[in-house]
């Protein structure tokens, strides 16, 4: 390797290491803060390790609040949301990418325009719609309002457009219609893009706070993890040690998911248009 090549490699690896340290430092501090006594979490100057190590903080999280219920609710809502989003985005993306129908491009542009509307603008109209359906304070209210996303449709459309048309034409010569060509030919090839969309969707549902706060009244029964994290703060004060411990616990499932699908994520981003293709 030439001198310039070694220098570029050094700069690239050094930048990656610095970026990794910047991202991981808050996580490391949160973990060690979860092991401190509550009074030492906000001490100035801050210390990484407290005067004593309290592993019992992680167990106390589940007795201080119905945290098990929050975890179960988040799993149910996030998993169901992923299934609905994958189905809707895959079918809509296929219609926009492969089927020819009048007004397709205009509808697609209008659909993408919804990405410019902030969620905060939509929560009140969406809450009114949930009232019409009688879904307020229920799981459908937490799942369906944000399941029809333009991002997911755009992602799948970009991936489907990269699949050669010859594969579908060969299937149609053998007598396959659009539905069979989609389910037997196109969809099996879309695994990487579906993995990317699944991870992004799961994270969005898992971390959503504003909408569950509005759509749910019975937090003890239907509350999700972001609602549960807020329950450690009250008018009498905040249990910072327990809140840090709960935050660490809430990060475990998403971390495992990203690690498990890491290879699919890299491939999906590179082949679905998010990587500059």
C-alpha cells in the first residue's frame, strides 16, 4: 500500500474510532450511573463510578413501577407495528415500482409530501379519528395510526425498482399473475430491504413517546416503555438511579435486534437507495 493509501486508511479508521467513542460514552456513563446511589448521579464534578455499586437498582426498577407491563406492551405494539408496516409498505412499494396505472407518479409525489408534515401536527386529528373508531385507550390506537408511512413505501419502491424486470416477465410467461409474481419472485428477493425497514420501524415504535402519551389514559395497563421511563419522575423528585437502570434495560432488546440483523442492514441500505445508489 502506498503512503497516501496508508494515510487515508489511518484517517478513516481514526474517524471511525472517534465516532464510536462519541456514541458509546453516554451509554457507558448511563450504565455506571445506574449502579450509583440516587444522590450521586448528578454530583458535580461527575464521577464514573459511585461510592458503592448497587446492582439491586435493576431489580428495584420492577418493584417501583409496573415495568414488566411496559416491556410487554412495547414488545406487542412494536412487533405488531412491524408486521403491519412491512405488509403495507411492501405492497404499496410494489404498486408504485412495478405496476402501471394512471396518476401513479402524481400519487407517489403527494404520498412523499406527507414526510414533510411533523408528527406533532397530526396528533390531534389522529386522536379525533381514533375517537371515531372507538380505539382510544387500546392497542389498535398505538399500532395503526403510524403504520402507513411514506418512508417505508419509498424504501421498498427503491429496492423493487432495482430488481430486473426479466424475472417477472419470465414468471408471467409461465402463467403467473401480478400477485403470484410479487409473492413468489419479487418479495423473496427483498429480504435486505425488509430487514432495514423492520429495524427502523421497531425502533420508531419502541421509542415513541408523544403518541402513546396522548392515545392512552390507563398507563398502568397500556403504557409503553417511554411512558414507563417518565414514571420515575414525580412532583416529589426523580429517582435518577432507577431511571438510568430502566433506560439501560430498555436499550437491550433494540441492541440485540440491530446486532442480529447487522449484515442484512448493511446490504439493505446499500441496495435500496439509502446508500446513494
